[in-house]
């Protein structure tokens, strides 16, 4: 993992859920934790901030978790998306795997150890994606330079 | 040729079949209730479960720090962090417990298994209790409480709450995820009326007369088996009350229950 500060976003309309998860993560990890009780506020924040993992509740008034996570895919494609669901929402979670590019889903009541592990793996995955992107960009740049160089060589011999 | 059947035996069989139908509708209502409670309890339960784990972890960390009887400046920072975590979870514990107490309170109003008898009650309490356990169905639906200043009504509260449960659930399911549900209560010197209106698709005039028939449903096999309204009608009849339905296609449906202030039991 890189030294860069890792950020986890938690979105649930229930204040008690975001506070519980925040307390746990702040005690047990060194991730920066950003919590939101409104999905649209979270989307606004995402436009400006880089996050590695997004954990969202499924049942939220205004915007459900799948719609929210699908929207975050546009803004932060590299973030790992985790859906928090009630027991009865399992089918929806499975639907979200394709729609929102879901990384994982967790059922309420969740297990903290499992949550920690999924978040850690999600961060690693997100960092790998970022690294991959950076390397692809570097390769593309090198390729461009090579093409220019080749063009110059050809021109020199003509 | 077979013997003509004894009309008394036939009547008994019919009664038995009717009792079975009534029971299955009760079970369907109970099913909705249980699903609602399970869902409503899951959020505070999830928070409490997580918080319990956090406190255990925090305690372990504190014990680890205190083990060698010396607290270094670095450890002091760690202690501050632990205290912050404990503070956060204790605050949420309070909110979670309060939520569960409220839920159990509304269930008491709703179920009253200990008071299945006649009582004089405020119908608003029953309506609020039912709405509380239906919380998971409500989502983006706006609830308008057009409550009048109504007197307490003598009735079988658990049965009347079953009527509210059926009517509110029907109204919510008619609208899906969005809409407005209006509950209007009024009274005069002899009776109280509760009108529950949805902004759903409405019921076609040709089927409006059938809605109280046992077996009528627009919801398929899944819910209630089409007995909810038939049972509700029966309960209201039992209270010598009245139940009416008005519906406009594309605008919505209103069910109105009228109950006399004093109970004179009618034919069930």
C-alpha cells in the first residue's frame, strides 16, 4: 500500500449507523472517515474529493443505495463500492452487483471484523486500479514519445 | 342418487371454512407486521451490535496500555482516541435504545394481546402505531395527518388496528414508492370517521363493488390472499360501523371507516 492517506465514505440516512461505523473505523484503522446522512450531499462531496471506498445503505429516502452507488461510479470509477442491506434486500444487492459495479455487500446487522476486512481489501483494489491507471497513462505517454521519435527518424533519413 | 345433504352439516362446514379464511387473513396481516418489525429493529440492532464490539475493543486497548503501569505521551494520544470512540458509541447506543423502546410501545398499541377485550381508545394512537410498524413500506411517501379533535371510541382495539393495518398497507402498496397518503379523522355526536386516501391508480368502477368480496385482489397470490378488505368489513360490521370506498381512476382511492362512539355489537 502507498503512504497516501486512505479515505472511506459512509452513507446512511440513519445517523446512528454512520456514527457507529465511524467510531469503529477511527478506533481500529487509520483511514480518514467521511460520513453523510444524505446521498446527494455525499455526491456533491465526491465531485471534489478522492475516496477509496464507499459504503452505502440500500434503503434511503430520496435516493436508494443502488442509484447512489451507480452515480458514484461516474464520479469515482476507481473507488470500491459496498452496499449495506437489510436481510430482505438481498435480491437488490445481487442486482446492484452489475448495475453499480458493486464490490461487496454486507447485511445488517454487520460484523465489524468483516467490515474492516472488506474495506481494507477494497482500498487495496482501489489503489491497484489507480496504479494501473497511472501506468497506462505513463505507457501511453511513452508510446507517444516513441511515435514522435520514430517520425523524426524517418524524416531524418528521407 | 345421493342423499340430500343435511343443511345443518353444510352450514357447519361453511362456518368452519369461513373461520379458516379469517385465520389465514389474520396470518397474512401478522406476516406484514412481523416483516415490518424485523426491518425496523434491524437498524438500531446493527448499531448496538457494532457498538458493543467497539466498547470491547476499546477496553482491551485500554487494558493493554495500563498493563505496564506507565502511560507514554504516544499512548496518551491513543487513550484520547479510545475515549472519542467510546463517546461516539455511547451516544448512538442511547438513540438506538430509544428507537427500540418506541417500536415496542407502538407494537403494544397495535397488538394489545393482553387487552383483546373492549376498551375505549384514541384511534389516533392505533393509526400512529400502525404507521410506525409500516415504516419500511413508507419510504418516499408523504403522510398527511388531517386529524380532527375526535373523542375516544369504544371498540375492540386490536381488531380495529387490524383494519387500519389492512387499509394503510393497501394504500401504500397502491402507490409504490412515491405518493401522498392522507388520513382524515372527523367526528360528530354519535360517530367517528377515519378516511384513508391514496394517490394510486384508482379502482375501475366495474370492480369497485367487488373490493369487499373475499378473494378479490389486484396483488396476485403474494399478499393477503384478497381477504384483507373482506375481513376489515367484517370487523367494522361487528362494531355496527360502516365502511365505504370511493375511487377515481388515475386519481386515487379513499376508504372511509365510521364507528359509533359506543359499542353495540352487530352481526359478525
